[in-house]
C-alpha cells in the first residue's frame, strides 16, 4: 500500500524522501499505516504550488505553526489508499525562543539538509529517510544499528527536555515495537520525568484527534504494555502522569499484569484503560465496592485531564465502577444472563467479562466461571433484552390511551422486564393486553 503511494509521489516530480515511522516500519518488515514525506529545497508555499494541480491541498498546523501540507489526491485510486491524505513537509529545525529549555519553536527552513531534519527528531530509529528517486537511506544517527539491536535511543541528551511528550512516545515504542530503552536514554528519562506534567492532555489522551488515539492509548494498544508500564514506573514517568500510582505502588505489578492480559486478549482500548485504573482506589478504600467507586472517580478525573473523548471516558468509568462482583452473584441461568444484559447493556456486559477475565488471569485465578458467563451471555444475545427488541413501542401504547411522558417510558421498561424474564411474552397482542390490564398511571 505504501509502495503505491510512493510510486504516485515519485510521479509528482518532487525530490521527496519517505521519513519517520514508515521507514522504520519497512526496515522492521512491518506494515506502516501512514507515509510522511520530506521535500528539501522548498518552502510550504512552493510545496503547495507544486501539489495543487494534483488535488486539494490543506495546511498542516501543529501548535499554531504551519509545518507542511496535506494533499488529498484527485486520483481516486490513490485517494482510496490514503483516505486521510498524504503529508509533505519542508525540512525543519528547532529554534530557541527564550532562556528556558522548553522555549523553542520548530520552523521550516528550505535550505536545511535532510540530515539536519533527521537530527531534530525524537529517536534514532525514527530519524531515517529514504530518497524515492534512488532509494538511498539517510541515517545520520545510525538508527539502523539500533533497529537491529532493538534499542530505543534519543537523538540527543536534550531530547526529553525539549519536548517531554517524547517521554510517553518512547514508552509507547517500548510497547509497540518491543524495544529496550538504551541505558543513557533511560537515565535521561529519569532526569526529565517531572516534565511530563508540562505536556498538554490533548497530546497524551488524543482529544485533538477526537478519537482518543494519543500516545498513552498507543502504548496500551501495543503488544507489550506491561513492559512499557514497568519502564514508566521505574523511571518515575508513571507517577508524574497519574499521581495515584504513588500510593498504589504495591498494586502496580498486579495492575500491569492485568493490562497485559487485556492486550493479549485483544480487548478494546476502553477495557485496557479500565485495567489501568481498576484498583487505583484501593489505597483509599479497601472495601470491594468502595475501591471501585474511588477508582471510577480517579479514572474520570484523569481521563478528563488527559482530554480523552467523553464517550470513551464514560465507558471506562462504568467498567471500573462495576468491575467487582462476587462469584456467587454471577448470572448462571439464561434468565439471569438476560437480566445482566438488560441491567448493563451489551457493551458494558461484555466489557465486564473482559476485565474480569484479565483480572483473574493476571493473578493466576480460575477463569472457568467467567468463561461460562461469557458463553451464556453470547447464547442469550439474540433473545429480546433491549427496548428496540420489544414487540411494542411508545406509539402502540399511545394508540391504546397512554399519554406521552416519563410514565410511558417506565411502562415500556416494565414490559421489557417481563419479556426479559419470559421471551415468549414478546408478542404485540399479549403486551398490549398486559398494558391495558395493568392500568398504569400514564394510561389514565
Ligand atoms: P506511527 O506508526 O504511530 O505513525 P510514527 O513514528 O510515524 O509512528 P508519528 O507521530 O506519525 O509517529 O510521527 C512521524 C515522525 O515524526 C516520527 O517518526 C518522528 O521522526 C517525528 N516525530 C513525531 N513526533 C515527534 C516529536 N514529538 N519530537 C520529535 N520528532 C517527532
Ligand atoms: Mg506516522
């Protein structure tokens, strides 16, 4: 897929270089999802002028600065391959704007070399470029050697100080790529850990992208989140990011093991986040129910601070809040399973199964009961248990004399409970008959 985009870009007649993650991934033999291009010798205006004949060109703005352009190609085949567009940037460098080490800007400078652009990047393995024209690799920091040894190394000792988001990006690559931190890079991480507080929530939680896909999410969605979280704890980054991990230090090994289980099971990001927060309430309240409520509050506050999308935040909070239940209370009959689906809704019901499986596996517990619950829930899923499954709706009740309003909603809810207890009741005539006989307040 990247090849086809490359061929297209080559046909545009620019002296473009494939850069960043795409080069890294191709050398690792991994499929890369996006391709970014660097075009030396031009500024953004010239880039725009060169690309405009080929499609719609959009400005790429990061932190209020124009860093490049995005082309939405007119060619439908290419557009299908790169639905989000193709990014082109002139070389950039860091320019100091004040006395502090965080006072700098990234500015475009067409006269810069490709090597210079590589040197302002975050890690050596991300600081490689491949020239489309002749395939030469520009690798001034010997990223290839680090790639082969699977080592993550910063491009400079000031890297984390200059942009503390790189602390989380580095941990993200530990999880995604399974790389080890270089020893000096680890020491720099320890040194700069407190600076992670300066990073805006958007860049961590992904509110900017509106999909929650910031660096922390990519860390959790990687294959080895436990390794990354252990490194985050040992370097002090984790407690700066989520201070509640301080008092919960004694629970961290269990929490990381549970997060790893959610990754191994391929669980949704919401379940992985819930795993991260699920026991953080314990230092405050050791009661099973109490710790879940405290944990849910910690999850809500943290995810809002990190600008996670509200829908995802609510899903995580619900999982954390409801995650403890006693095995004696687990649904065992088809009817109890349908009630469980009614009570929680399908999404939360299966999320709760997922977190429970991960929690038990994380402590080497017996999961047969939870596996049974999951099978039972799946078996009952086709049975009516949602308002939309009900053989009658609000209009049907209004037609027999109910008035619109909250009581009408309650009547429908009661009919649904009847149907959940006895699916054979899900018959229009029988339900309407029942509604008439009951003579609920809304029917007067
Ligand atoms: P992914 O596969 O998730 O896209 P990526 O390495 O391509 O990983 P991007 O966020 O797409 O990550 O960034 C593209 C490239 O830009 C990186 O490979 C790196 O060279 C550079 N880069 C991104 N963010 C930073 C940063 N905060 N500091 C320095 N360089 C960065
Ligand atoms: Mg990328």
